[in-house]
């Protein structure tokens, strides 16, 4: 899980870096940037969860990461919703 997370992190960091200059652009460009940024953040949390699962032998880190990912998604959606409706 951590290995795939590291590969995905590299791809998502590259995408987010390329799209950073468009983060204040129109709704479509901002949405793509937010998704790339959130994916990179999620990769970091998955890598951390993989370490915690291996260390503790418990599945609870996965549940905590899933809740954090849902919170990040909802936060981004709330911030982006007004631009999509306007």
C-alpha cells in the first residue's frame, strides 16, 4: 500500500505543481487543481496509515484516514460550490 502511495504521490505532486498557477482561474481549472492537491494530500495520509497499520496491526488507521479524506473532500466542495453555481 505504501509503495503504490509513493508512486501516486509523485504523479499527483507533479500535476498539482503544474496546475498551481491556475488555482485562482475559472471554475474548471480551479476544480482540477483542487482535485490534484487533494489527491496528493490523500496519498500522504494513505502512506501514513500504511505505516500505522503495519506498526499497530489494527485497521483503525484506515478508518481514520477515510474520515479525514471525506472531510477534505467536503471542505473543498463547500469552497468550490459557489463558483460552479454562479
